């Protein structure tokens, strides 16, 4: 059994796609699915009013706006590998969801718009990856447009991201003169054809950089590219797989996702370079992926993926062992036992029942509030995995229901949306206080209002709040904490896991309270379940 688990784990590749908004991330996701044979036709993210939408964008508001506001999980097989692909929101207002997804992957695929270069949200996401030493593969997109010089893009990557960029391919021309990309490692050129369907046959290839056919067909564009490749070969470091796995080098590929160009090379690189699942740090011990016993952590909860059934799906990253449908599992947080029988794998909104899964896989367990973000499932052992963050919100709005008869539906909707991390919901302990929504970006409020209306039938009224920041609070003993809560009741609220927080209207007010109560610790971040806090 252990040898079977080890061989299955070795086949897994689990990665997230990250980028700044509009860099082409969701389009590339579609094309990876297409090239792996998981789908037959790709949707167009830009055609917002068309009947076809990106396979990874399933929420109604995503289809209307043409953006991703929730992470999606997709599994496919390619070259005898099982690839788990997690598409994340690019918009900074949904960065919390992206941060949590990055705790569940073994590698990341970074998409850069060749016209805009390295953008702010890309830098923030890369900082999270670097903190976890996550290996990163880079795809520079949109070479079919007039873009920045590729040498300048490489310099930007190295300057902003603090790692060596090692080109595996190099563009020949750009925009209207874009001829294709030269595969440096295989010494051949793949010729660009605009709007082509998936092609991987030899008709697109010209072997050898010294082949006169390349110079004849692409003239000055190839002469320039050839000079740049010679410069790179002389100055750039050799690719070092160990440095890549440590997050110190990134292999770089060029292409045009909308035209299906350069996608094949990226897909092959994910199989050849990205690591299989590795060990996971728990509070109690280091958990190895090929251990015989199952363990997994809930890194995401999504409500109403199937609106007809009002379900909540807990996305579980398998950390070790083998999952079998119907097996007995213990929820470490509560000690309760569950026997999930309707566990699913995903191709966006399409689901298939899972009979077995191994470390690296992402499975979905439909439930009705039993599982929360950060919950650990095991075959009996008490484990607590670390690193699933919740950040103190920077924006607040009070929320009330327009129709008082729908108050119960409002609370149900907000509880479920709070549990999935779409928004932070605070319940003030002061009598008569309206529920408070906390967010890191304004767009989160718009999405929640839309989802309350479309998924729960609730018209919500959003109102300004006097609060501008929150800090979770802890103390050395329960009595000290309760005394502080009683003395500051007007500024205390509980979140969805009943973790107490102090709400302040300004930094000045917070500083005064901190000086008055030195025995209370104020935290800008909490981890799952409210048990572990970070200053």
C-alpha cells in the first residue's frame, strides 16, 4: 500500500495561477485545460455577453463583469500526471482568498502582461510565494501585441521579484511582426499562426537556430532575437533545478494564450519541473505525503456552487495518505466524526464523484456548516496545520435587510459567506447593533450584496460605519480578556468563529487603548479557527 501511495503522490502536480488583473490568467487556465484534453472548447472571458464564459468562472457576477472573484479548482491528467490547477482572483480586493489558496499548492504559474510588465498585485502575490519558498514558473503573455522589449521584461522580473529569470524560450518579433518563439533548450523555433486551434505537430517547428529558413522567413526580427539569445547565453545563469525548487530561479516562457501559443511548453514545464507534493508542517509534527494514514486541510469553503441545492463545499487539500469514499474521518477542531460519501473532484462547476485521492489532490466535501476554513481531517490523530491567514479588515460597512421578514435569510447568507472567507462578518455585542462587514477591498462589498440577492433572495442595505480598523484580541488568561471585553463592550464584536475583536475608529484610538491595557494583545492577523494569532 505504501508503495502505491508513493507512486501516486509522485504523479501529482498541484499549482496555482497568479497574476495582476487582466494579464490573461483565466484565459491561460482555459488553454491549459484545452491542451491537456480536459475540455473541447474554451470560453472567452472578454465576451461578457456571450453565452459561453470561462470554464473557471462559474459565479453569476463573474460572468457579468468578466473577472474572477473566487478561486476555482480543476483536475486533469496529462502525460501520466494528475494536475491540480487552482485559478485565483487577480483583483487585489480578493487577495485574502488568493493567499489562502497559495497555502495549498506546491508551485505557482505567474502570468505577466508583456505590455505592462511586473505590476503591483503580482509583486504582492510573489511575496507570499517567496515567504513559502514556492517554486514559480513565469509565462509572459500577449506577444501578439506591441509590448515591452523582452530583455527589459527579464530585468523587471529580476529587480522586482528578487530571483534569477532563466528564459526557456525567446520571442521572435512582437505585435504584427510576431513570428513565434525560439525554444532555447531544444534549439528549434515554433512558428506563430494567429487564431490557430491547438497544434503541437511538427509542421509548426523549424529545427536549429542556424537553419537558413528561419533567417529567410523572419529577417530582421530573427536577427535581433538571435543577438539577444547569444547575450542571454553569455550572461544569464544556467538553469538550476534546486534553485528553482527553492524559489530562487524562475524559468521564463513567452507566448499568446488567447491564440493558444506557448501553452504546450508551459504545460510540459509543469510536468517536468514542478515538484510533487512535499511534507506539510503541523503544530504537532512534520507530515509526510506518502504516509499511510490520510490527513487533509480545508483551505477554502464555497457556498452555493450549486444554487439549486444551497450547498457549501469544503475544498480539502490532501496532505498525506489515501482518501477512500465513505472512510471515517475526524475533524480535529471539534472531535466529531464524519463519513463523506458524496466527495467530488472538479472541472470548475462540473463535478465527478471521487472514489480515491492522494496527497496533492484537492477534493470537495459538500456539508452544511460542519467544516470551516482551516479544519484538519485525519483518521484519528489530532493535527493542526499552520499558515492559513485571515487579515484584519481595512474597510467596514453595516448591513441591514430591506425587508424585515428576510432577516433570517440575511443572517444565514452572511454566516455562510463569512465561513467561506468571501467577507468577514462581525457581530457587535452592543444591544441592537447591526451586523458589520469587514473587507480588504471595496469590491468585496459589491460581490456580497450581489450574492445575497441572487443566491439568498435578500435585498441588503449597506451603510457607512464609524469603524476603520479591527484587531483580534487575546490575553494571558480568560478572566483578563473578559474584563477587557466588559469594559469596552461598545467596541467589541465576534467574528464567524466567535473570536473577539476590538473595533476602532482610528489608529489614535487604538494606540490609547493599547496603552491603557498592556495585558491585552492586539493582532492584525489570525489563523484558522481563532486558535492561533499573529501580531
